[in-house]
C-alpha cells in the first residue's frame, strides 16, 4: 500500500505536466479510435456479404454491361438456385450531394436472393405490379421524410431524362450491417424507355447475382459460369460477393492503407509523449532513487515505482480517450453518408486495440527510466545535480 501511495504522490508531483501528458494520450487514443472506425466501416460491406451469393460481372471492368441473354445460360449451371440482376442507374435526387445507391433490378427475383431486405408482402406485391414503382430503404425514408405513395423524381445522367418513381415499399434491414440506403426499381421500366430513346443502351444489365445451393461449391460454379462465355464479346468474371465488395475497397486501397498506417503511428506518438514525461521524471528523481537504494529498497521496488507511475498515467489517459471516442464517433456518424457507410460505429476490436496500446505504451515508456535508475550507482546518484 505504501508503494501505491508513493506512486500516486509521484504522479501528482508535477500536476500540470501530468495533466498535459494525460490530455495528450487521450487525444491520441480518440484519433486512433476515429481512424480505426473509418477503416472497419469501410470493410463492413465485405463482412455483410453472403457466402452463398456469387457476382457475375464483365471481365474487363465492372462499368461495362452484360447481355440480358446470359441469364438463362447461368440459370442452367448445376448448383445454381436463382439468378437475378441489377444495373447501376446513377442520377440525382434533389441534390448532387444526396448519395445513395439507385439500382434497376429484376423485380420478380431480386428480393428472393436478398432476403436481408425485409419488405411487407403487400408492399412487395404492389411493387411487382407497377412498372414505375420503387422500394426504398428505411434510412432513405427517414432522411427524406418519404412514405408510401410519394413520388421520387430523379434527373438521369447515365440514363438521361427525368424519371419519376412512386414509392410502393420500404424495406427494413434484417441485420445491423445491411445497407438501408438503397433505391430499387424495375429494370424493365428503364429498358423499355431506352429501346425508344437510346436503342444502343437497351438489353444490357450491370451484373448478375447468383444464389447457389452450396457455398462450398462457389469456386467450381464460378469456373463453370465463366467457361460459358469464354471468347465471347463480353467475357465474365464470377466471384463471391465478398470478393466483389473487396474489389471496391481495393480501388481505394492506398487511402485505406494510409489511414490504417496512421492509426498505428498514433500509438508511437503516445509513446513519445509518455516516454518524455517518464524520462524527465526519472532524471529529476535520480538522487531520490539513490536514497531509496541506500535505505533498503530493492531494484524490483524501484522498477515497480517507475512502472506503476507510467501505467497509472497511460491508463487514465487511455480510459478518458476511450470514454470520449464512442460519443464522438456516434456524433460524427450523423454526418457520414449512410450510402457509403451502412455501419459506422466503434467495434469491440477498436476498444481492445486502444486499451492494449495504452497499456503497452505505459510499459514501453518506463523501460529506459527503469534501466537508468537501476544501473546508476548509489554514489553517482547522490552526487547527481539536475
């Protein structure tokens, strides 16, 4: 107990310096938590992917379309349960800053493949009957105060013109990681208009989504699908949904890698801040440590005093930082586009990494002062003037 009391008194000896060190550690932990949250949020789409869904896209690039005629051939591949498709529409709703996915889909099969989009049966039935209807995610309905029967008007860019869609359904996400910021409407409606206005754009879809019976057969089924269209004008690349999502992340790989790297550089900053404090403290107490050795304190006692002080400061700074991280991330999440980050929250791994980092830094920052205190001879320590 006397050792603990001594540790506390040493920590509070220079209150301003201790406060600034704790403050610096707290800020660094908050920054670490924010950056790690952005990184984990970026990968949330991969985690939400289903193992029994495959994505068939154009082999050259995702931006190139595939013929609608591929659907029947894909459906005949052994192990395929259902085939649906989607097409990126783009367009602008109200303002260019309003970002969310707007997709033309196969109304009859899309929600059979994506069962995590929960739509009331009566709303789904109505949607299937009306060509100019749409189903929107609950987050879109909430953000723009939309309800069943409202009209959403899009100004087309990829598909030029003014497009009006009647909201006939609002889906709820089944899981926390399910994207609730999507607008889904009939591909047929888009295609029919393209046949009249831009015949060259008609008859193509963006990508196929293939539901398979056994996720363990995803590799073999993917190979069979790609073999069907080998040497054709539009060759395909079939991959798991997780791999497809990973491809989007890799396009921003440099940014993600940089943020990941910076988040761990912050740990080094924490160590420098705390290490500087501990080195200054150890230097000031050189004579005190010599006196403690003289009256019988062992090396373990002195090491415990220094290590305890370092851990005490790092633990308080880390705890305060983590305490503020969660509300700050939640506040920041209010301004983050849900369409880009369906899930933006502090994950348990971020808390664990932040806590572990603070404690490890506390240990690392004490190593040099401990080594100095233990190797300094009693006579040299008593003579020391600093």
